[in-house]
């Protein structure tokens, strides 16, 4: 089952082509250092902010908690830089600020 991002297009200015390290290096007390792979695909790091109404925010948090299991499952989003759908995963819990009517989610 493919999961899609449905909260608007992620715009060009939200992309940072920051290198993401796909391995962890561990030096044990005894023996040689070890390298362990964190995940199989090293992805671009994307930062973005989107504005939601209260109901959209509730729907988004439900999608985050239940559908993508608090960011552990990948989802598809439209990459406007290349005009294709790409696979993504949330690496941090979404944070938000609110005013009287809308939620700004990062």
C-alpha cells in the first residue's frame, strides 16, 4: 500500500540538499571500530512549513500517528524540482505554532 502526502505541495524553497549520513560509526571498548548502516537509502533533508486549519491539523496528526506510525513508515510526495513522486520519511516529530485560526506546522 502506497501512502501519499496530502497536505499541499512542498515548495522549492523548502528543499535543502544537505548531505545525510547513512551510517553510524561505533568504537567499542575492545576491538576494531564498527560501521553500521542506519537505513538503506540516503535521502535529501527537506525542511518546510505548512499552514493548516484546526481540522486539517487534527487529520495530519492522525495520519502522522496512525498511518505512517509516527514517522517510521515512508510516504510518497511530489517533488516539484524534478516533476516526479519521491519516497520520503519524517526524521523528526512535527512541531507547530498556532494563532487564533491556523496551525503552522514545521
